[in-house]
């Protein structure tokens, strides 16, 4: 009798193609389920939320089976280990390794980042180890070595419970590993490129904060004789000039309007700030950490840095469950105050920047 258990496909990069919100909504529509997994890994925070969505489904009394359809690497293996049972195709590939990141900062910041990665490696290793105890294998040793396993090797090591026989035309171990390594390398290149671009944006965002060069002292102006009382007022330049440029009651001329290119830069920066603030608020709410958003916004972190900070907070709290809200519960972009404050800062920064500076 054919198996009628519903299948859900988890195919692609975690955090881009595979999202916790989508997984949680899909699980809400089924009871017992088979998750067909094919992924080179991806975002750690999103992977943790997916792992916990699967565990929530099991706590509700439903049985979850993960079938590795091709590749399960990096964070995808952590997702798989949330299931009751793991089955792998006999030509599937499995890879575990230590978490990695791209960081910049001084020696203190890099030391802190190293500690976070070590703690996170411990969290992942504790998820793998119960499956390996029967074989006497060490999950942390496998992670340190970046271990790649193929087909029945995955079952023999203890990571999977059973093998799914493949049909004709199955790849050899050499072919499957080559394809899997290629997929994983493409993902890591993409993530590095995104991180590099994000770092450049971050550096560029810091540049306008430098103090604007002080204007050189003006040469003393030649004093002009005051107009005589007999001279008609029509000859007084102040009386015939544009009222908008006339001195104010304090004796100071009003600020000149911003040049069009400066105004355009301000508007672009404000739009980017609105997007950053809204994305951080939504991301923190989705993983159940809304109180973290205000600090991240005030510190000027990017969305990529936001994800890293979420993981840091999760690890420092001992790895409590990170819950993913649905998009319906995510807050709207209620950040007018932050945007108004940013508007004033940006206007002051950009208007004070020398012409032609990017």
C-alpha cells in the first residue's frame, strides 16, 4: 500500500529559499509529515528557527521524518536532526563542520566573535551527538574535520536511521561528492560576496560621520561707507534684495536651500534607513526577541549584523528556543521617531560635506 504521508520540500539555501515562517505555516496544515531536504545550509538564525518549528510539531504529537534527497550540509544537517527519523537516499551527501562567519573589528571584537562561534559549535554538536552515541563517534571531531559522508556512510556513522534505495542511474560516490561540494562552495561564495558588500556599505555609512573640514578663514572685507541719510532707500541693496535672503532678526542670513544632488542623497539615505529599521524590527519580532530591536537600531547595525546579534543573544542565554512568528504577527514599520531623528542627522552630515565627496 503506497505511503500517503504528506511531503514538504525544503530545497535551497536556508534563509533565502527556505524560511522558518514558510515551514511553520506548512507544518500547521499537516499532521505526520515527510520533509524532503536538499540544502547546502545557510543562515544560522533562520536554521535554528526551522529546527524549533519541527520540534514544536513533534511536541504537538505528530511524527516528522526527514528524507535527504540529495545534499544536507552545514545548517541543513541541524534542521534534519530535529526530526524523529532521518532517511537518506543511497546517493545522498551529508556534511558537518564548525560554524564560520566574516567579522571585522579590533582584537576584542574578533575574540568575542571567536567565543560566540565556539559556543554555537557546542550547540550544534549537542544536537548531533545523541545520534552518534551508539557508534562511539564524536560529533565535535567530525565538525572540526569538516566531514563529508556519502550514502550508507551516513547511516553507518549514526547520523541517519535508514537508507532509501535509488533507482537506475544513481551517481557514484565521487560524482555525488563533487556535486555536493560544488553546491556548498557556490553558497559560501555567495554569502561571502554578500558579507563583503555589506561591510563596504557599513564602512561607507561611517564616512559621513567624520567631521567636515573647517572652512578657511575669510580675508577681512573692505569696509564700505554707510549710505547717507540723503540717499534714497531704493539704492539700499538690503531693501531691493530677495526677502528670503535678507538677514533675520538675529542678524544672520537664513540657511541656503540644499543643492538638488545633496537633497537626492538625503532622500536615498532616509529610504535606506527606513528599510533598515523596519527589517530589524520585523526580524527581531519573528524570532521572539522584540526587545533587542531598539538596541540594534540605535547602534546602526545592518540586517546581516542583526542576524549575527540574534544568534549571539541566543547563545549567551544558553540556547533557549528561538520561536518564529508568522508574517501576520510581525509589527508594521512603526519607526517614525527613528526616521525623524535620522533625517536630522543625515541632513546635518550631508549638508556639511564638501561638494563632490561620496
